[in-house]
C-alpha cells in the first residue's frame, strides 16, 4: 500500500463480552459463550445452542437516531462503531466529516425486522413501526453508523456473507490508500436469526453442543451474533495527532473460487490465492507471518480445506505456525466474524498473547497441528494473518503487523 494505514480504535460486541477489554479477558481465559438460544424457540430443531450478545442496551450507544427504528444488526453495528471511535479518541475536531468513510459487512442484514413482522402477523400482534420497516435495507447499517458518527465520506455495505468483515476492512484500506478519506470506520455486524439458524441446520452443519475446530471429532459450527469495528487511519496523520496505534494494516487479498454455493473448494484454491495476494500487497514473504487467525468454523470440510491451503502457502512451517480459531468460543458470528477476528489480531499483537482454540481433544492428521489448544499462549506476534471464507467461494485475508 502506498500510504501506511494505522489501526487506532477497536469496538466489539460478542457472546463473550461487550467492549474490547471484557472481550479480550474472556478470550484469553478460554471462555465459551455458546449456550441455549433465548432469542427464538428452537424446539422444532434437534440442536439448540448458539452465541448471543447478553446485556446489550442500544440506548447507551445511540446519540442521534432513535434505536427503536433500527434493526438489531444496525444496533450492533452502531454500538461497535461508537466504541471504536471513542477508543480511537476521534472527536468532531479530529477530521472533517467528508474525510471519514464507513463500510460495514453483513450476512443476514436486518433479518430480525422480517422475522418480527412475521411473528406479529402470525400471532396477531401490533404492526412494526413504519420507520423500522423502511430501515430493513442492508445499506441502512452503514448509513446509521455514518449518521451517528458524523461521517460524510463514502459509505458502503458489503454483503459477502461470512467474509464480509474483512472485505469491508479492505474497502476502507483502499479509500485511504487512494486518498479519498483519512479515516475509515470499518467492520461487520450480524444479529442471530431463525432464518440463519434454519439454513445451517438444513445443511447439517450445526454442532449439537460445542464447536471444536480442527479436532478429529468435530461436529460442526455454531450460529452466533455480534459486531466488530476497527478504525483505520492514515498512519502519518494518526501519529501527528498522537493517536494510540494498536497495529498497522499491511495488506489484504481477495479471491472467489466459485467452487460451490455452500462448500469450500476441497484444495482451498481461493484461500490460497487470497493469502498469496495479501502477502504480495503487504510486501512480505510467508516467513514473516508468525500467527494465523483461522476461519476455523469447526465443520469437517472447512477445517480440512483451510489446512491444505495454509500448508500450500507456508510449506513446512505450516504445522509449526501458531494458529487458532476463536469461533470455538464465540461461535460463527457471520458477517461480524472476520471483523471481530481483526480486533483479536490487533489485541494479540498488542499483548503478545495468542488466544486458544478451545474444546480441542484429539488432533486430525488432515488438519493443522499447532492450533494453540485450550489455553492461551504467550508469544510475541509481529505479523498476523487472518482468514475469512464465505459461501460462494468468497475469500478474504488481511495482514497486520506490529508498529
């Protein structure tokens, strides 16, 4: 990238905590946040666990918009953005509004609006607020963030399913690199929904109890919700204003192997391409990476495919390279997943501690070996690579490094 890009603010809402400090403490403690779902009745399914954000009060994060006219995904996105902006120390005087862009990723968008309306019609309840219905559109997620944060630059929503958070981060990086903005508020958000749960249940992809990425006896993923946001900032301008810098975004790589609507390419073709492109853009070799934040969903196909692609890119180092999947604790937060994992990578670099892959019991020779099992590991991470894969073969990889 021609202009260096600093990561100066973090915001997160997850099944293991709200705010990056609580989230990090629970993450390195190996806390499992998945449990019986309360948001909707799961009795018609034969699995019942997922990841929900507990204790979330939208009113605490909205200052401009009435949160009642925003779907839960929008609410989560605004809250994560508010935390990240405040963490970065950005004020109304820091930058002109037109020099601030916004991009959020999502999978399901504001699906809660449709499901709430369905419930109201079936059960004879009161109709939804008209403004809430009109704000169902995915673009409102970023629009609400922009309005709340006073951002007047380019805004966009990226709906590339479970890879959307990294796509949004990549788009924000391009805005800064091309000189269109000085700051980008980027990330991803998704609220848990019956529709999403039903899709993965129909695919036979949900684990009955816990998520066990890379374990030989893994049984599937866990549907979850959350939001993650990072503040990207022109590096020189961040230094000039005295900002705290967590890490530097070094590069990204995108790919779409279009192998299958839901299954990953068995040899990880798209994943391999995205990682290689990210390394080229970052201007580093594979030997420089010393932590991989895996997509690691806990499904048999994903974990094996990702392992093959990492082995192709990193060669003999692959099975010695510290790797972990935080989905073992959070579940899969869909469009928020890679954004939350970006927050994790920034904190991993800052603290020199790698979060564990919990629920791990027995290794699978078809998968990576060094997956930091069950307990966090102190390790000086200089360069972290984070993978994110999605339906349709959409792949996104970002790389960040210590400043």
